[in-house]
C-alpha cells in the first residue's frame, strides 16, 4: 500500500513496484485485490522516490504471532528458569495480537505510559491471500512492554496488554515468486547501531506448517497476518543488557529481500 507524497492518503492504494515506478492498482485494499483473484487494472504510475508506504494491511481480520525460532524460545524461557517444553517442537504455537493497532513504515509508535521496558522484536510475517494461501511476506515488529508482559505471564495466560498496543508491518509485501520465506539475513538497528542479527532459515517450523496450524478448525481470510516470532537475538530481552527503548529512538528492522521497516518511538 502506498500514497503519493503530495496526497498523503491515510490508507493508501494497492500498488505494484516495477523498477523505479509504482503502478496504482484498481482495488481499494490489499484484501480486495486478493479477493478479486490477484488481478486488477493498472491506473496511474508514480516515481518510487515520490511515494510513501503504508502498512500492507492496515486492519487485518486477525494477527497471529507464532514462536518459531528455537534460540529465542530457549533464551526467553531460560530467563524465567524454564526449559523448552517438548510440545514446542511438535506444534507451532501462537498468540492473537490486536488488529486495531497496526502501524506502518515511518509511523511513530506511542510509548505505553505503564512500561519502563519497551522492546522491539525482529520478525517476518506472511500475509494470507485468496484460498487461505500465503500471498506474500513483509517485515513485522511485535513491539513489547516487557514489564507488563512479565506480570501477565506469571498468571499463565497471555501475553495481552504487554503486546497489543502496537504491531508494525511493512514496508512492502513481496510475493512468493520473489521471496519464498525460506532464508534471509535479518538485522535490527537502534539509532543506527546494530543490535540484532539472525537468519530466517533458522525457523524450526515451516511456513507451510504455520499456515496449516493457523487454519486448523477454522478459516483463514485474505489479509490475515501470520508472524514468525522473533529471530534469535532479535530483541533486547534476549540481549539482556537492559538498554530498553526510549522516546525519540529510531528502530530499523531490515530483512534481506524485503527492505527496511523504520519507526520512531513517541
């Protein structure tokens, strides 16, 4: 989804990137484009340098975030004195996040007043198209308020308020013919300093298994978001240095083959 800078449309238009040009597609949303079979008339063309990107899906039907990287699971659970349960290796578990709190590239992320431990999470997300199939991949930042999350997890249900204030998606959706989600170098930077680096190929559960489990006993809808979970070292919690995000910080998540998702903290 994009908007010409001169218009600054809040939702934007679906577009197709070809070289240095963005072609406007005759659909209101990405979901409508998928529902129409993934084909649409071409409208106006814009120079790539003259547009801003919006989140690929502004209000998805659902957001499921999985837990697919063993290193992240092992490190996060070890911090709570726990081992990785054998069930983790058998099924790709997930939690539901908030589809009403989606942010796009360049958006300012509100700093929750109740937290002193704001964290980024370096992830890739699959977006569902027609027929419950994966239509493409984008970058996902599953922002986390770790002190709120820690209290919730002691109860044994959640996470909830430690997560649902913001999820960032973008900058673009790359279709499976160009990016199949099997491998890519993933990097996170805060104020230009590299803080995290990992490999998408380290996912224990495949995208096929993730999509199949998400669809189990239900129906996936166009625009549904399936997050990979955090790549190994892909958050401040794993780094363990206590350098939590502060207002004014700029967080950049880069995934090879997709681009850079950049947000500032409000």
